[in-house]
C-alpha cells in the first residue's frame, strides 16, 4: 500500500518515515485530549526532522542460495526445517543435544488427545 502511494506521488521509499500516533499518543493520553495532541505534534515534527536527514538507499539485486542453517531441533526448529525443505531450500539442522524434539520430547503425552508427544 505505501509503495503504491509513494509511486503515485513520485517519492523514493528511502524517504519514508513512520509515526505511531496511536501507540505513542492516543493510547497513552486516553483521557487527556490536549496532551495527546501535543505529543502527536511533537512526534510528527520529530519524524519530519529525521526524514530530512535520510539519504536515498540504492536497491541492489543479489543472488541468493536456497540454503539455510537452523539451530535447534525443538518443535519450532523442526517445523521451520520441514516448511523450508518443502519450499525447495537445502536445510542444515543443528541440535546440541543427542535427541531432537526439545521440551516436547520430555512429555509423555499431550493435550487434548493424550497422544504420545513424539
């Protein structure tokens, strides 16, 4: 969405600066409308000042190798390894312990089916 807006007004995305008024102003000063307004104005002024210092970032294409290293063969590591392998990546999975499965391998059964965890 931002890219199409920037393209329409011919602004390089290198110069995009975000201001999170909701999190930094509206939520914090929920019961103080004037305080929220003041903080929002300060946030916007700060973003404009930061944007003035930004420099264009040249986009460069690089070749990548579809090869990954995953450290840790717990549930998350195993899931990532399977998903990436299915996407055609060469996966190298490293685990420091003698078995895989992480904490899950220590459980004798799992909720809600009471099945063996591994």
